[in-house]
């Protein structure tokens, strides 16, 4: 699992998982400022619960880990077997003594997954690890099947073995929503297959699994500049034009803190097991309008870079249907797009300022 929960090629299993357990210790401060977490409703049902998070180093996963710690959960997180980077130091203002227990595990190795599940005995699992690529390249078909579908099925099988009280999977709003509709990408196909397996596990074996099909998540802490908002934000703050296509594609944007709230709700709501729910704003904003909003906040009036790239083939506008999220879970997004983008740009501005200070200190 990598940034944004991404998986590269399947990782070789390594060693005994008990020997790979690591308790978080203070590490060198990150050059990225700590994202501000907006106030959300309390999730007391997770206090003291043993929770396992895959994709915990990624954009959504790392934010969710902080929210879980703040809720008082006993958090366990998974990383790749060969990942030798220092484990992140997670600080929580109201619960500073809480730590994360880290484990190494190759999710496409079902025996490794079962071993770590027996070791941790999780009560609640959040599966966020995923290879996230929207390209239409045929070469992605098999890696997506392995890293997304097979890994998720291994998670569901192991969860069924140990008897968890709740499993929440991260799906995608790009999955086909109607019968006979072809997936628009290998990523969408893999996610749709995973959702089908989740429905089967819930129906056939009573696995308390919920799938949250996420729209386009953005917010503070998203450092991957291949993604639209980080790329545009950093470009504008550096007073240069981003590289964009036409900007005509409509996007359903959803703020990171609202997404974390949805995951925590799904982990405790009595009607969540067996549910497949879209998580988004339920509205669309074109890429062009999103970029103009960021430019306005950044006080940038230069070239916005539209037309430098070609539009991606077969892009389909996917807008979240909030019927199940709101009607069943009682969840709804709280953060309007202009507010979320302003908070996000503030975070990137602080990140840029800190990086500049560090460069000046060593020069």
C-alpha cells in the first residue's frame, strides 16, 4: 500500500507478522503541516474498539487514523512488507497518549492476511488500500484485478474467518450503477467486482460489510501532485499555470473530513451491514469552475493552463446518489466546495511556506 492507499505490483510476503509489529514512536517532523480536522459528530461507539485500517499511509487512510484515535479506538494499521520508511507519528490533540500499532502484510497473499487478522483479532476493519489509476490502458486490467479485487476478497474471507463486527470497504462512484453498463476503466471494473463480492459475502455468509462508493475526495493532506487539486494548488501558489485538459468534465467533489465521518458512521450504524452507498456531494462542478475557484482564493489571475492536455477518453460524469447515505445512514456532506477548497489552499500555502523556510535554513 502506498500513497493514497495505492498498491504497486504485488509485494512478496516477508517474515512473521508478529515480528513486524511496530508501535509508533516520535519521528522527524514532516515537511507537511498537520491538516486541520473539522469538528464532526462524536463516534463514541468506536471508543476502546480494536480497529484495523489498510491503506493507512494514504490520503484518506491517514486522516481516518487520526479520527479513530481521536474517537479513542485501538488502532492497528497495515503497510507493505518491504516498506522501510519510518512509520508516521500521529498526534491527536485531545488524546495525545494514543498510538498506532503497525503491521506488515501483503494483501494479495491470503495466508498473510489471515495471519495478521488472527494476530490482531480486529473488531472493525476499514479497507482503503487500493491501486488508484483512472487510465484506460489495457495493461492495467490484471494489476487492478490483483491489487483491488483479489486483495479485497482476501480481506473479506479473513474477516469472515475471525468474525468481525463490521467491515467497511472503499468503493468508487465510477462503478456502473445500472445493469448491463460497461465499466469505464480497469479501476472501475475492479471496484465493481469487489462490490459484487461484498454483496455475496453479506447475503451468503452474513458478513457485516458495507461498501462506500466514494466520489472525488479532496482536502488538506493530499500531497500527490498527479491529482487535480494538489497539482493546481501548488502551481497557482508558485505563480505558474497548471497543465490541464479542456476542464469541461463535471466532478462530484467531497471533502476529506466528510468522507471520514461517513466511514465512522458506517462502522457503527445498525443498518449499515449489507449496504452499498454513494458518498459525495450529490452535485457536480466542472474542472474549469473548480480551477477558477482555486485561482480566486489564491489571488492568481494568470493563465490557467486549459487545453495543454487532451481530454481522457470515455470519461463519464458520475454524481453520487445520496439516497442510501442520507436515508439509511443519516449522513450528509457538511463542507461546501468553496469552503473546502479554501481550507485546502490554506494547507498548501502553509506547506509551501514551511518548505521555503527549511530551504533557507540549509542554504
